């Protein structure tokens, strides 16, 4: 079982990710991890924080001479802005009688809830006297640690021919359309030229104009992300228990990302308004010419690669719906804390639209869930053991494929 945890605060010393249960024998490319971290900081509509941080992951454990050992992998991402928050975010007691320190603390104390954030519920739940205690951990800055862990999982999946790609298909009301039928390499090449990781350049420009307009109004925008995965074998996940169903695990992983409010798998939303004959993907015998290992084929993939909580051999299609960022330059009506008097919400440095960055996070979370499901299915403590089990599984399926004389 692959376990994944993060720790750290937005303006603390740094962020930490730990992966436990990762197999030995995988060659790790640190530059690929840092490339994903770089992408997470990109995107039109990002705030000033991205000009400060230049995220890089330092591997503290679980890797020796560039190869995983099977021990827990720990990754550290330093916060460059920490130097400006030494007293405010100190883990040691500070001298509040020092006028300079007291002034810094007062300036950074959050006294008015920001609707849409974790502020209100978190402050009441944990009985804090400063809303900042909630803000620091609930901040989307935490996703840098997820992206580092997800980058490792993408490298694991790639070792078995599995590729995961994400792209932006909507910002606010501006849509580009899905690309679920396109080649993943083509999508990657297209989004590399887009400031919003959108496969359509025309839609990118329209999205940017909408963000710019919203920016001038002191408002914010959300959008929709599509995550696609090719090369997945049949049978990841399980129908036997609710918590082993892969669609449920993917939905939980996506909704755990800050600002995500809905998930769609395949044509899930439109399918709810259609008849079954127009929704489900019919099965046909594989052709003699097919060089694949499966003895069947489909002409459609409306299920998005998932049936009964398991992968079915088709492309995985997951869509994540992100709400507008709730930190607004023009603060919403709110109340103060702890006296609950009417007041405008506090403003903390933020983005106008972080959909491009969120697409990188969504890809990371999908990769983490898929890697865990793959390890669960094929077992083994080393890459070689997992590969042997995977190859045997594919061979067993290939042997059931009809021979020319049987067709």
C-alpha cells in the first residue's frame, strides 16, 4: 500500500511530502520532479507569490545513488518567503513585549473570516485565537508537496508505459472543448505553448482576456480541468468494497485539492440525461490485425475507462471542477473574530485564477492514486517483482485472444 502525507505551512520554513510503500529499484529523475514544480507556479492570473518562490525538491530519504531503496521517500521544498516571516511563523515562543515583534504579529493577524475558505470552520473547530493558524495550513501552497510526490508516481507509471496528462478545458464561462480523443503527445505539445495549459490557442487568448477583465474588477475565476491517462491495464481497483473502488478514490483525491467542488468521470454529467443505449460502451472481439494484448475492443469510451470501480483498458478520463478563488481583492461581507461583528473579509495575497497550476496538481493526485492501485494489483517490493507480475498478467490476457483459425 502506498501512503502519502504532507506537512508544512504556507509561510513556514518549508513543505514536506512523504511517500511510504514505494518500491525499490526505480531510477529517479530529480529534474522531472522540479519541472512539475515549475509548471505548478505558471499560468496567467497567478499572484505575486510566484515571483518569490522558485520551487525545487530536495530528496531527504528513500533514494540512494539515484535509485529508490524501498524505504520511505521524504521530499523537502523550502519556502523562500520564510525569511520575511521568521517571527510571525516561528516554531519557538517569541517575545511579545518586544515592540518590533508585536507590530509584526499584529500586522499579520487575521481577524475577519474570508467566506469560501477554511477560516470559519477551522478556527472554531481547533479553538484558535488567530485565523492565520488555519490559513497557513489550508493554503493551496500545500499542493507543491503533492506535486513533488505525484511527479515520483508519474515516473513509476511511465516505467510501465502509463502516461498521465492534464489540460485546462474551461476558465469561467470560456470553454475550449475536451480533447479526450486526441493523442496525449499532441496535447502535451499544444499546452506547452499556452499560458493556461489549454490545448487550444484561440481559447487560451479568450481565457486570458476574461481573466484580465476579472482582475480589473477585483474578482476571481475558476474553471475545469481534464486529466487523461493511457496505458492502464484492465482491473485496477475493485468492485468488492466501497473504499477500493477506483472511481471513488479518484473522486476523493480530486476533491481534496483546494477549491475543487466537483468531479466528472467520462461522460458522467451528460450521461445522466441520456438513455442507456446511448451511454454504455458496447464490446466487440478484437480484430486479427490488432497488436494489442486484449481479446476485445470498443468503439466508444463514454465510461471514461472505468466500470464497476475498476479500469477497463480504455483511456481514463477525469474532469475536475474548480470554484473561483475565495480570496477577493474586493472583500465579501463577513464578520470579525472572536466578537462576530459585521466587517469586510480580510485580504491575503492571492491569485485571480490558478486553473493552470491546479491542472498540474490534479495530474499529480491522479498519478498518486493510479500508482497505488497499480502496486496493489501487481504487488512486490521492487520494480523487478512488479514488472514480472505485470508481464505475466498481460501474457495471460494475450493468450486468450482469438487465433486466426478461431475467427
